[in-house]
C-alpha cells in the first residue's frame, strides 16, 4: 500500500530537538508492537468478512516502515510542515487492503466494517472522481478503531487504541491504481509525454469501469437454479461430499437475492453438510424446505448483503442448533455461532 499519491518537498529534520525527529524515534521504538497490531488487524478484518459470508479475493496488510514514517513526518509544502504531531496525524501507520471481484462487494465490505467496528472516516474516492466528471483512481478508504467489546479482548491487545486504514477496491481498480502509481509517481514519464499519458490513463480507467460493470452483470446472470444437466456434469461418485460447484449453483437458485461467497467457503460448508449426513441436493433441499426463511431474515436483520454460504449457514444453525455448533468444522467459531443462535431463538 502506498503512502501518498504525489510527492512534496521534504525538510531535513536536522535538529535532534525537532518534533518530527522525536516522533520518528518514538515510532521506531514501538514498531515491533505495531507489527503485531497489524497482524491482529488483518485477522480481525478477515474474520469479519468470512463470518459475514462476503465474497472477496484477498485481504492483506502492511505496517508502515520506520523509513516511510520518517519521510512522511518531515514532509512539507512551501516550507511548512504538513504534520505538527506526526504520531497522531499520520493515519496510515496500519494499513489493510481488501480486494473484491465486483463493485457491489466493495460496498458490502464497507457495510460489514461499519457494523462491527468504529469507522471514523469513510471516503469513496471513485465517487469523488466521478462527481468531477472524470475517470481515474477509484477506491473506498475507511479508517477504523476497535469497538468497545473488542477493546478488552486479549486477542487485540496490540491493536487496542490504534487507528487502522482500510482500502477496498475491485481487482480491476487495484490493477489500474498499481500500474498508474508505478508509472506516474516513480518519475518515469517524460514531460513531453505527460498529457498523452494522462489521456491514456483516463481512457484505461473508463474501460476498466465498463469491465467492472460487465463482470457484475455476468455474475448476476449466473445466479439461477441448477439444471439437471448441471447436476449430472458436476456430480462425482468418488467423494461423498456435495461438489462445491454444484452446491454453488444450487445456492444461487435457493438464495437468488444473495451475493456469491468465496469459492473455498462452498467447499468448507460442503464438509459441514457431510458431518450432518447430507450428501445430496435432494437431502439439502428437504432440510431447507423445513426452515422458516422469512423468520431467519427478520431475526438476523442483516445490515449488509450476506453471501449464499452465510444464508445456508444460518439456515443450518436454525435447524440443528447445538448439534450444528458442535460439528468439528465449526470448532473455531463456537462463540460466534452461539451469539447468532441467540438471535435466531428470540
């Protein structure tokens, strides 16, 4: 993740009594703890998205290096320092980047974070660019801190009291941003070509926005009930579990209004179904017919569009209750499932 989208005049701190120098020294002294906080932030965001059933490509993180912090701490424009208190004002010391497949999932990720942690800032840079009648950099930038419940949990001991920056964008938006930054901000564009490159970057941004829209349309149109031909093509006699692709097609028809889940989540929930003794779509369909989907939706009161696997997960939890919680494949999330079961039993 980059620290800035431009370069400013830097001032040599020089004087050991300079506040920027003191900030850099303090940052260096606490950097090991900050790295641990970054790992906790990645684990937190990944866990929240997985629990919500949101589809994403990757979640990655980085902790700002001491050298990068030092460069930013002394940055100035027209000889005036940008930061009076670098430790407090530089907000990207901890960075998380979430890459999604389509733009609808960008909003879903932002909704999950707003629901689960304390979001202190939320900027849609793509919308800001579009409001100016331009194509260009598109990314959703959030800042968050821990909510009060997680502040006291030992698993977030290093993250407590810290601010985390999150960038959320589609894989195509990410490709454009990375290429543009590599070319433009490394100073490799000859001045005589600058206007031509600006035009070409703008054209590429417009084409990628169109491609993002087309990918979303393709994904939406793929949602539909599995056909008998699909069933025969995907069914395998070698593994008793439901084929992940077959299950994905079935759930797309079962929960037509739900988003896609991560590919590995279909395989994971197929394992849970096997633990329940469900090895065919007919058996699964019979179980789901006995659930009150309207009641589940009302009690869960989703504040973001849950993926198909999350919808199935809640249906199985409502049906099997403690038996479902006790499955081997759920051992890592017993507490979260119990909290959800309480909502379902209200």
